[in-house]
C-alpha cells in the first residue's frame, strides 16, 4: 500500500470512529478539552489566536471562538481561497461567517490577518502522542504553518483519534501540544 493509500485508509477509519460518538458525548468531551486548553500556560499570555471552525464530528470550537471574542483577543479563522490556499481572516463575531459549498462556516470576507500568532488551534483526523497529525488530505495547514509564524501549535482531538503511528511526509508539520478530553500532551518535551 502506498503512503497516499495508507493515509486515505486511515482517514476513512478515523472519521468513521469519530462520527460514531454521539453529539451529546462530543459536546461533553469538547467542554473537557476547553478546560484543559485554559490550563496551558500559553493561554494566559496569548494575545492572538488562530482557531479552526468546527464542522460535523470535530471537536466543537464555536464556544471557544465566542470566548476568544469575549476576551477581545485578536482572533483569526481559516478561509480557503483559490482551492489550494488557506488564509487567516480576522473574526469579531460568529455572524460574520457563512456556509461554504460544503456547509463549513467560513468568513464572508477575504481580508487576511497578519502573523505571527501566539496560538493556533488545529484540527485533524488523526494524531499520535509524539505530535504527528493526519489532516484531511489537502495540505492546507501544513502549507499555512510553513508560511506563517505561530508560537504554539495546539492540536485538539478526542482520545479515539489517537493512533500509535501515522504515515508521514517531509512536508507534514508537527504540533507542540495535543489536548484530548483525557489529557494534555506537551510534545515539546523530549521522550
């Protein structure tokens, strides 16, 4: 099986595993993840945050986004442009979002926020306890991280999304911290 086939297979398995969790249980687990996020030292000093907008069975982030807006943090969220590029767009209210063709909430404008960001809250399909991340297959986040300065890259996931190992490529960007409903894994510490 080629690397791409391995990734595709894992994406299918892990998305299915995640979608089997009930909405109410996902909500409870997401709330526990928020609690752990706020325990991370970097959050007490953060002034600028880049945060994905949750979709379907992902860790829910709408509550977090509202919290960040309420704290008057410089908040930006992703927007896909030109089918292959992701930009960070400033967000001051959830009403500034609209569904894209797939139904994912996205900013109405294309105004790009400038890096650096103190924190980037990052989605994924699968993760390892050593900081590897399996995204959705388009490479948006890996490219964005390679072009934008972020002090702390934090992945959020449900414990069921963790696997022993992932097929990786040179272009895959590792995380600094991984937060699940059960724990905080600081990946900057040597194993």
